[in-house]
């Protein structure tokens, strides 16, 4: 049994209307700034960790102007342990640009969003769709996987979004902008909650009777399975230990305090050099601080 292309989005949207998670950035009163912040925080970070951090962030900086008025080091401090703290710096730079270029209002145009610091194609399309209810294909790993399985019969959608992925999703979107925006978030939710990578819940999927992958017997992905990268002991792990020391201190930190976090001197130096190069830390004589 096959399903008409235009019916796929409606079917998934109907499922979403009944089963979607109640997330604050999806509420009708969520501001475009709140949506933008959520999209940056959700990059490589689980929803369960993002939600409390998002609430704290929005209480402190409810608009881009509030964040731009504080030094970037405060954004890093508030980022806490969400990981990849360069995202905090990018959000601060983005807020500053919004104030300078757009009178403090998040722009509703994809090209204008792309021109902001740290905003890539996925985030620009996501903000345009979810904050401004526009019709754009919003494609992340969850959406790629849903479309690959349902339409193409493949186990996954590959490691990165391609122009072909954008075209494949756009074909599925309704012409109406509001309906398309809702379908975009519905596809994402289905991939995150039901059509997961390792243990898909096919019995609970609204597309189970028409999914090309399931009808083909759920064949495994081609090629070797992806290995989970270790984190403990990596340079990124040591950077995180150093960042925790800097975030916890209101005063400049001496080098010997940073040296206490990890025994390997060469790795410590690499990690510290990386923080300085990325603008996440600054040297003040023999001491180190967050930027600003």
C-alpha cells in the first residue's frame, strides 16, 4: 500500500497534534528570539538538558538587546555544562548583530538570518518556519531518517543534509505556509520520538502501513555502523574541565589552578591554547578569565 505524497504530511501532523511534547519554544507566545535560542541550544544537546537551561536563559535575557548589553563571558558562564560553549559566543555575537542591524528584532527573512553570526542554513530555515510560520524545508538528522525510510526505503538519511534532502522534504510540505511549518516540526518530532535510529517504534508510527523501509523488511544501513565517539579523556573533555573552573570564578584564575584539572601537561596546553584561540578564555598577564 502506498500513500499519496500530499497525505504524508497531513498524517504526520495529525499524529503530532495528539502526541507532541509540550516544549516552551513551541508555545504560541514563544518569541522569535526564544525560538532562535532553542535551535542553537538543541544543536548536539538533548531536549531534557536544554529545557531548564532555556528557561534560565530567557528569564535573564528575554530579548537580544538584554544579551548584547552583557559581556560575552556572561553568556559562557550561563551556558554552564550544555557543551560546545562556542555556541554561547555565537549567540552573543548574533544578539549584538540583531541589535545593530535590525533594531533588536529577529529578522524573518532566511537570507537576513543567514547573515547573522553563527547562523547556518538549518537554523535560518528553522527560525523562519517555527517562529514566523513560513514554508521552508527544515531538515535535520531526524527528518532525513524519516524521509529516507518512508519514501526511499533506506535505513537512514546519511550523515549530512544535501540539496537532494531539501528537495525531498519540500515536495512533502503543504502549499499553505502555516500547515507547512506545522508539518516541518511534526516530521522532526516523529524522527525524535518514534522513527529513531537504533530502536524505531514502528508499531506506534502513523506511517507504519506505508513506510517503504518497513515494507521492505527493515533492511540494515549499508556500510559499517557508526561508532560512538568517546568523550572522557579527549581534548574537548579537558577544555570542559578548564571552562568549569573559569565559569565558577568571579576573579582571574592562575595557571596552576587550571593545571590541577588534568595530569597530562601537553594535553592541558593544547586544551588551553584551543580555548584562547576560540575566544572562550583570555589571558591577563599570568591569569586567565572568561572573555569580557
